[in-house]
């Protein structure tokens, strides 16, 4: 990006990837100043450069961030310049005398370049995160080159204007009591009277408590000057007054006007009671024409000041920084190698890799541990208990623009961080395509998280490992550290670590480092040995209520897994047993959350659903407290799982758990039997509708997904004629539902006439529907009360025919509800209901109620509602995007055309907005009403939902429509680059739409990268390159493999003879596949291959004529390890 600092501002980040055996830091950057806006350890609470949200980072980065000051002499004329100074930004043509600046954004690095013809200096800066060391560091590598003919003599200061010391969680303190905090600050050194190893820390942690914690750990800064054969440490100026004097704006280096840099280096510095700086100093360097100087500055954290000299010795090794920059690039290439794509469009090819990377940063890279022998390496995690799946590098999507999310990037080997259930479930949807060896791991994990109440925890963490057998731990320790008598203490230490309870690989390595346990085998062999002997424990935490949509992504996981493992369906879904997650929260009954409260204008009262979930139910917490380990004070793993009254963890088959889930969701349909109620305190996917919960709202997306889940249950139970063991409490709930349905159907209800001119009329819920809803909701509440703490432990076996019959009735009811919803339709500005686009939301106003004698904690009365009326909303894109899942291709095409002709279409951008106009809607709806139209969730182009919509086009083989949308700029990287305002490689969360008031902002992308759109894009890529079901079962259950791409002719590369064309890509993260197109100008839209040539690792090839590869060869393709290439021919 040329002249980056005068372009519209944007923020981004380095991906914090230091390899399996590295300790990452986080780093955020903007296109202002020298880029880096914040970096630090683990989270924004532990900064080295203070975290600020994007709006402040754009202002502050040029001043408090990295700065370079050069005192020089050219042809005997002295000069003082600051490369990348905002005072010399080329804002107009009149500024052409100023230096030219360019930003280069790499997958794992960011580079800046400034060319200043007046001083003959070119300044290049590269930022990376130090990979594959047992200490973490942020790395800034600077090269200054004399691009002129005359020699230049220069001295320079380069580094951070403000460097935050270590001292506990500081982010909030820096913002609230920053001046007081400076009283704790100091700069120390391992040696007296030296300035080249400064150590920045607080004296004590700044807590106002009786227990004082002395601060030992600190941040360090080391700068290495690199000559051809030698390296030296540069002195660091940590006293900012020696550079800026009394200019507290940090605008100009006042002291450099009267002093040389050498004089500053030779003078005293004072590091107490002020926020320090970290400027490396180089003096009196002479550069002839074409010569350069290079130095690299590292920033990290150490537990003690005496650790810094040890780190310095490592950094001073010749060639160290250059190698680490190269290795940083290789790590990214190794991660993205599994999706190498070679079409005729190089921009698209590169975009695939970036989207895979960003998907991995949110969902994690699926890695296999436990490969202890050749047998293990040829199997999947379902076949071999020794194999463990572990996702690396994941984190919640928090950054300068998503300042509301508290990201965590653990500074350990095997780094990973927690994420939200919905995010991880979506972003792992395609894992089995890129790493088939994981088998059903994701399916089993996420079904395990389902609770007895039909919800799930918000936060999903990395699994932990446990090894309960002491002898196994002793054997591992003997192998890992040796049998010699001198290693006895280390063996016993390691045995104790392995046998002490749950651990994660990164934690284990950190403890071994702290306790000085030295391995005699490789780290990889060690972690494989440990994993092969360990048991995996899914880990999660309840936080902040229950979202209504989270469970819906499990169905996608199942379909994705079955596309690769159709022959494992019965074994996994019926024959395995999974527990029920147990959280301390409890969804309140209506009598405890229907609150009579004043309207915002205070003129009347209305009923709202408030505080719907008790975060810490006393009974549940008391039960969990039984599992607190008296030694550690932590909960034992059993506390996370629901038990029977006898104290046993209760388990069901995955299919039984899905039926339990479906039962709870069917019992949560709204009073009109259309949407699923938002009764758990949180809404669905569009969580900016936070107020919809209070409006007693419901969502059609969840009802549509329930329909899809019930269809899956019915077809699977029918296919295998399997019965299911169901908890007796759930069976009783099913019985009550069916009784209520029988009564409803027997009442011969007369439904209201939903004509097209209902306008804003709030239609009363008919009494028979209200009675059914009240009866089923009461049964649901009674079920939850019975299973709040434990299951009874009794089960009842439901015959498959009984299940099919019941589920069919429920599907019919949901279908009727969907048709009812269509009749209500949508209403909003410019929408009188004529578009026939699937509605997304409804809400219910209580028109009659009685006080029940209870009050909220705030003293507001609670009520029992006796009559309701419905409210209709404008259209949202989620409704039709989800609805298409249930439709046949021709029906999906009709709905697509309706959406394209509706107010959801942004004709100015050629995209689709998250909603139509929300003008006139109540602010009760949620924070999206607080946003300006066209911004955030208020009628912007929300890329994730748009991509869900596009995905349904290719899923339904509406291929002409899909590729037209793609090429017309609806999908990256084909959007308008000038409008987009950032790298076309990176997907934004939203694009300001054409209704935003500022025309200069329309089409610009915001909230970079870590969103669900990456999962949707990879699903599109899979359907384009591979097809919907690469593995199926033929006659007699024989496994067969077929590639069935959907690729337009324009994406093919022409061969030299132009008689054929080709596209290649990586299949299953490893196999080179090349499509040979012999059909002229024809699009390759789901045309079966005519033959395959399968290449093996031993050099052999096998030819397979016809559209399929069957039996043993298909199995070897799926196992990946045997096959290296597949050439696929499409001939007339």
C-alpha cells in the first residue's frame, strides 16, 4: 500500500504464531506512524505497548509507538529527520517533496519502507513474532540504506517512545490511574552502570491489599547491531526526557536539537516514577553509497533480571534475526500448504491461503498427537485410542476494532486460547476435510457440551489430558529423562507432573522448564508419548447466558464429517456414549423473568423478559462444590458433567443427545408455533438484537435449523433401524408435548386470516395456541426443575418406529409454523409484506397478565402472562439464508431471486445487507438500533451472513448465480479494492453499506479477519474444488471416492498446447490433485470424471476408469499417508 499513512485508517494484527515450540506475543498495527499500535503478553492486560481501541490507536501510534530519529551529515550539511513522521505525510500533490512510504502486509509479518531523496536514506522496518524459542519476543528489524552516491554519516535513536513495565494486570490501571502507577515504575539492569540490558518492572504489584506482592518479572529490551561477521548490543535510552525534554506531547525530539546522540548515550538516565522509553542508540556510522546498516530490537518478558544476559547471548548469535524472519514465513507456509490452490486467478489463490489461516486463528489448527508408531500414523482418532486431536493457535476474536472482546494468546508451547462455542464450532466445520485423521472428534466434542436443559456453555477451551495410572507416568518419565541414577530427581518430578491431574501440553512444558526437567528425547517424541497414554477431557466454561443459535452448528459438523466418513455413521452416532455438560447456571421459569416495568418514556408499563438466567444457581453451585479438590482448590473434572442421583456421570449416545436437544427446542417454540423463543437471556446469531430477549422475542433461524435437525434424526434412525435410550425425564416431557399436541389438533382451531394489509396491527395469539404454548412451556420448566442438579438415572428405550412417528409429527408442526411465519411476513420502511422473504424475528407483547406476588432483585413485580399479541419486524438476511437449507434447488432459486429483488440488496455495492431499513423500530430491539444505518449490525453488509447466503447458492448447485455474485464483487477477493480500503486478502466482518451517510465510507471494510466468514468461504472452496460428498457408500456398503467440482472455465489455466486446461489444489491437506479439462469452453459444473490416475508414495500409479475410485484405493486416499497425487480427467 503506497502512501499508506494518508489512506483511510485501518487496523490489523500479526497472527501471533511462533510455531508448536515457540512462545507467541500479540501485536496489533495500524496504517499510521510506524504501524505497531500495541503488543504484549497473553492479553491486553499485560502490555509492553499499551492497548488502545482503534480510534485512539490511529491518533496515538505515531507519537507513543515506534519512532526513529536520525542525526546525520550529507556533503557536510547536518540534518535531523524522523522517518515516517506524520509531519511529512504526503496528503496532497503539493507534498511530493516528502518521502515516499509503502506498507507491505505479509501473512506473518508487516513491513514498512520510506524513501527520502533529500537525505539519500531508505528506511525499511520488518515486524515479526519470534518463532521457536523457549522465550517469547516481539521483533523489530530495521535496515537503513544509503541510496545516493555520496557518503552519509549518521547517528540514530530507534525504538518505543513509551514502554510499559511488567507488574500484573495493567490495562485498566494504565487508563484509570496511570499517573499514580508511574510511582511504581522503574528500570533495572543485571549489571551496574550499563544501559544495554534494561529491565522494566513495577516495584510491587499495585493492589491496595494487606498482602503485598513484590514484582520480580519484568520486560526487557535488547537491540543487536549486525555486521557481516559480528554482533553487538546497542545501548538503550529508557529515559524519555533525554529525547523529548519537556515536550510531553512527544511530538518532537527537543533534546536532539542541542545534543548529539552520543552525548545522550554518555549522559545519565533516570528511570523511576515515569513511563520509560526504549530507544536503541547507534552513533557515528558512515555509509557509503549503496551501504546499509541493520539492527534488530527484541522485546520480551523474563521472570528475573538475571535471565536477560542468557537471552542476550542467544540473540547475539550471527545470523539469528535473519534466520528467524525466514522461519517465521516458513511456519505460515507450512500451515497454509494444505490449501494450496492453483487456478488462473492468482489473487483468488492467495486469498484461499489467507482465509484458511484466519479460520485457523479462530478455530485452531487441527493437529494429531500420539503418532508413536507407523500403525498410529495410518489411522484416525476413532480407530486408535492413542491418537489425540489438539487444536493450536486459536483465540477469541479480540483486536483494536473488536475492543469489546478479551483475547487470550497463551505464551507457551502449543499455544492456544479459549473461544466462543459458536465461533469454534463454525470455524472447525471443515477440519475433517483438511485433516481427515481427526475422524468424529469435533462431532463428539460439541455434542458432549450439550446440557440437559438444551443449552451449552459459551466458552470452549482446549482439552486437557490426564494420566491416572502411576506406572504409566513412571514409564514415560523413564523414557523421557533417562534411567541413570543421576536423573532420579527429574524422573520423580516428571512423574509427579504427569500424575497430578489435568494438564495441557503447553502447561506441561512450562512446568518442566520451571522445574528444570531436561528431556533426552525430542520434544515431539515426548508429547506424542504423553498423548498416546493420556485420556482427553473436553473443557468449557459457562459465561454470560445462553445463546439460542449455538447448537445449530452441530448439524453442519455432522454433515461435514459424514462427507468423509459415511461408513462410520452408525458406530459413532449410536454406539458411543457421551456425557452432558453441567454448568452452574439455570434458565428461570417465566414466573421469575416476566417483569412488569415502565416503558422508556415512563408513560405506561409493559412486560419484559429480564434476567432470564440465574448465573450461579445455589443448588447447582452447591452440588459442584462437592468436587472441589482440597489440595488445589480447583474443581475436579467431574464437576463439569451431569450425574445421576447415585453419583455416576450420566451418558447417552450422540443420537440420543440430539433427540434430547430437539425435544427441548421443540418445547421452546413461541406462542404462535413459529420461531424458537429467546428465553435463555441471549438472542441468536445476530447478538446485536440483545433487546429482543426482553421483548419476548423468537427466531425463525433456530426453528428452521430444528427442522433440519429433526430430519437428520428421522432419516438416521430409519436408516439403521436403531432404538434409543432416553432419560426418563425427557420421555415424560415428550409425552406431555404429544398430549398437548393431540389436544391442540383435537380442538379444530380456526386460524386467523392473515391478509396482506395487516400493517402494524399486533395480532392476538389465538387462545388454543396460547393454551398449547403455556402447557408445553410449563412442562419444559418442570423438566428443568427435575433435572436441575441430577438425572434420576432411569432410561426408557424408544423404538425407532416410535421415534420416527413422533419426529414426523414435530416436523409437520414446524412446517406449519414456517408457513404461518410466511403469512405474517416482514414489515418495515419500504416493505409492506410484498417481497415474500422468509421472516427472521418475531416478538410478543403481553396484553393481559396477573401479578404472581414475586419481585426481582430490583423490586420490580413479576407476572404471569395470560394473553399475548405478535409483533412483526423488517426483513433480515439470516431468515432466507437459513431457510434455503430446507429447500429443493428450484425453491432455493426462487427465494434467492426474491432476496435479490428485495431491500436486502445493496445495488450500489452489489452485495446484501444484514437487514433492511430499521427506521421506526423500537430501541428496545437492541444495540443495533443505536448504530447509524449502514454501520455495524444496522443495515451494513455483514460478511458472515452474506457468505452464508452465497454458500447456499453453491450448495443447491445454483452455480451460474453463485459465480455471477462472486465475479460481480460480492465475495473477496473480487470486491472493489479502492472502496474496500484494505488488503483484498483479508475478509472484514462488515462493510459500510450504501445507506451510510458518508459516501466516502461506503464499501469500506471494518473489523478485520477473525470472523465466521472464513468458515463459509472454506465451505464454498470445498464445494468448488472437491464437491459435496467426496466419500459415499456404494452397493453392499463399499466405500467409494468421487471428485465432483464446480469450476467455471475462466478459473482454469491453459496448457501450452491449449487443447487442455488445468486446475490443481491440495486434497485433505496433503494430496496433489490436478484436474485436466478436455471439454473445451464448457464449465466444469458437477460433471463426473472419466478417469483417475492415483499416484502413491512408492512411485506406483493406479488407473481407475469411470466416475469413482472404490474400495481399498478409496480407503488409502482417505488415509492420506499412502497417496501423493491424483490426476483427474474430464473428457468428452
